[in-house]
């Protein structure tokens, strides 16, 4: 009878030790969760419709600048108005009033400076850092003589 009780206690101890070892080896024991990585803000890209800007010189329309822009923005930024209208307005103002633009030699124009300036101006008007980068999809000059009547 004593042998029977001793063998039952021995089997219970062995089973408990095996279960503990299995839990410890497999990593199921309570370990600290890995630290969460800092995620970057949720960025999204949006393409704007083409905008045509008249270029006036010598008191007459010389042609039109057709610009297609896009921008990346912070998805989590809370603004009451979408930045599309502001970016189109700032683009129109910048290109229309800039007297340094020579559309016969566009490669000489500082496009990087223009896009950074546009993003900064829109963010100032929205009172939030919404727009991260302005991207130029296309920018063309169409002389008035090339427009069919």
C-alpha cells in the first residue's frame, strides 16, 4: 500500500515538473511584451486636378501655364477644410505673380524652392503642419498661338 501511494506521489511530482518545464521552455511564462516601435505619422498622397494659370505680359495674355500637382499630408491632422483649395490658390498666386519665371527656359526655375514655399504657405494658412511635401506631376506652358480658336 505504501508503494502504491509513493508511486502516485512520484507520478504527480514528475507530471508537475514536466508541465512547468514545458511552459518555461516554450516561453509561455509571463514575459514583458516587446517595446512598441515609434510609428511614423500616417502619410497619404493626393493628386490635384490640373490648374491653368494665364501668363500676362505686355498687356495681353501670352499663354497659359498648366500645372498638375500632388501632395503628401498627415492623415491624422485635424483641419476643418481640406488643403486642396488652399494649395491650388497658393499655386495660382505664386505662378501668376512670379516675374522671374521664363517659360522658354523652365529648367532655370527653382522648382524645389517653389514646392517648399507652397507647402509652408498652405500650412501657415491652415494653422497646422498638414502638408508634408508638394509634388509636381507636370508643368507646361502653352502659348496663346497654340490654342485652337
